């Protein structure tokens, strides 16, 4: 039944990510803020979960860490948005998206670990 935990967590994470996109949709940003914010929050949460869920049962860990965080963060959307920036000649935005996402998400994971320690 572990697959069910991943399935349900992934669905919930996707709904939260969709909600962030809907909240930010009325704003006309030139940068992919919804994806950036979702990935950052997911990395902070994953850092917390990695620290506090070491003794949780596998279904609980799978629900939150694989399912929820996997559904909430979005590497494919990040890649598509970066590709769009580069294709449109927005090289600075593309490079900022790549470097910023990697650095900020690594920092977010470290923050999550520190918050839970």
C-alpha cells in the first residue's frame, strides 16, 4: 500500500503547487515566480522532513517526502520555463532561473534541516 501513500501525497502536493500558481496568476511577472516559490518551499519542507521523520513508518515518509514534496516541486515546469526563456532570447532570465533555483533550493534544504534540528 506504499504506492497509495505516494499517490495521495503527490496529489495533495500538486494541488498546493496549483494553488500558488493561481494566487500569483493575476500578476504579470516576467520571471517564473510560482515555480521558483513552490520549489523553494518544497526544499525547505523536505529538509525539515528529512530531519524529523527518521523514525516514522515508511508510508508516512513516502506520503510526505516522495509524494507531497515530489508533487509540490516541479522540475519539469522549471525546465520548460527555462527553455522558454532561452528560446525567447532571455538569456539572463534563463541563467538566473537555473543558478538561482539550484542555489536557493540548496539553501532552502539546509534551512529546513537547521529548523528541524
